[in-house]
C-alpha cells in the first residue's frame, strides 16, 4: 500500500469511530422500546427528542475530553493533531447544543400537563440527581460564554480565562452523575448504563491524565537552550540540545514547549520544528504575535526547555508522490524550513519540489537566502518568492506557470488561514484532488 494512501485511510478512522461510538447507545435505547411507541403522542415525541439529545450530548462530551488529552496514538486516525483538535472543537460545540436541547425538550414536553411541574426541572431542589444536571449545564454555559467572549472580559487575566477550559471535565462529571442517578432509560438499562460508565471512565481518566497529572504523567524531554538568534526584527530562532535522551521526528512536525526560565511564563505552546532530524540540535522559529511570543526573545542560553511530542502528519516524507509544491505564508515557512534543510541529506533528484515563499514585504522573506543556498545543494529544489505589496498575492495561475502544471503533484500549505483557504479553493477549482492538498492549521486549546 502506498504511504500516502495509508495515511489517507487512517485519517478517516477517527471521525468514523466518533460516529460509531455516538450511535451505539442509540441502538440500545431503541431496543428498549420501539421508536414508534415512544412517539405515539406529541408530548411523548418531544420528550424522547430530549432523551436522544441527552444521550448524544453526553457521548460527544466524553469523546471531546478524550481527544483533548492529546494522545499521540490517536492523532494519526484524524490526519494529525491539528485536525484532531478541530474535530475536538466541533464536537464540543455540537455536544453543548445537544445538552442544551435536552432540558428544553423535557420541560416543553410536560408543559401541556402542568406548567409548574415542567418548570420544576429548571429549579434547584432536594433532588440531587436533578441538581447535578443543572449544575453541569450552568457551568458549561458560563465557561462557553467566557471562551467565546474572552476579549470582552478585559478585567480577567488571560491565564484565568485559559484555565477555565480545564473545568469542563468537572462539569462533565456532574453531568454523568445526573445521567446515572436520575430515573431514565440509561439508569434502568444494564447495557446503556454500562456503556456510559465505561465511556465516562475513559473520559475522566483522560481529563485527569492531561489536567491533573500532566506534569508527572505526560512524557516530556529535557533540553537546554544553547543559542537564541534573531534573524529579523520580530523573528526568534531558539536552538536547543538534549540533556539526555532526545527524540526522533519527521521534518514538518511540531512540539509543545514550555521554558523554565524567568523570562517567560511556564505556559505550554505548540511550535513547528525548523531543524532537521539529521542534526543533534533542535530548533523552533517563532514570530512575535502576542505577549508570550514577544518575550521569547528574552530567553537566555542555559534555560531549560521541556518538550512534548513530536506531533503532526504534515511531512513530505508521508507521501509516495515525490513531485511536490510547498506554499508558505509568513511564519508558515517554519515547517518548510525543516523540510528544506532535510533535502540535502537525501539522494539528489528523489524529490522534485517547488517552494512558494510568500510575505508582505521583501524584509519578511527572512530565510530566502538560506533557501536559495539549499537550491545549490539540492538542484531539484526551487524557490519562488512573492511579496504582496509589490507583486500581488500568489494565485493558482502563478503556480501553474512556474511549476509547469500541477497534475499529479502533492501540495503542502502553511500560512495565514485566509491565504490557505483561498489557495485551497483555487487548487480544487482547477482539479487538484482534495487528498493531495495538505494544510497545517493549529490552534492551542
């Protein structure tokens, strides 16, 4: 089986698994009482819509927590950690909507019978099974509001807003207690109850692994900063050497890093590796885009770095197609630096690569001279520079003209979201199959 085909097939396993795990409890639920019997009346139909929403919401909530643990063994089944995290974000939003529909549908179903009884489901009482559900829902609403409207809460420190995300696991546990303790199909049916106990145990264990025991249980490698370079005004390259055991990686992958020095906070952030696996030193290249990345340049040699990874499937080595097009926008050049620096170590001519390096100005094309030097070492590698202020934005016509067509070529994209979205549409429009277009889009939770 071709390497790229193997990765494409693997990337479908994760989403398919999510769908399967979501619908398994629905089969159990329908087996208890036929769906037709449950919907004999309008109120009964609305009530069971709420029950279905509760089941789906809880399953997706559990799977969201599992994915948030960043298990390296799972990322390949989603096509890389960046894609797994995007799935995680979408699942989180969908699970919240289902969990919101659950109480609203239940309350609505009882309104024709008794408005007072219906509204009692939304008021705390001496029924702790009900209270746990209300607490879970209220907590989720507060956390989502804080996340969505974070820019409006300027009086709260960034760390407070960021750490608020970790409380989702606590509110999930309250939601689980509500599901198991309240009189329902789940609490009364052995198979449904067992399914939720197993899935919830996995979710809570994943939450504890990453949130509570992260500093102890998560494997990290100790490195020491040996050099800090500033190739441009807002660009910092940090080179590190391992204290002991190092790790292997593919060019194009990324890691999570936190530094133990006083120059920056001990936040953990994802950074693409810009070094090559053939050298002992590890390098990350960072652009100052915020408070943390601006202070990165103040890190001094000797600082200890703790590194988790590597992650990601964004590597030219993961495909059997050797004619490739790389498109980098701004600091999106970082993973391509690692790839380009690797080429001279390989047999000349095996890979034929055209790199399109895009930036606003020539001054921002920080690594163009080094890339041109690599062209001399590996003649099958070509670099084309584009400055939007002088030559306009890169288009598919430019790529077709310079690369003499794009048929049967693998395309790798990394840069600003708008740029990648636009070029991806253009590539698909001219007939490039979606499975031959790879993009690196990463957002830390």
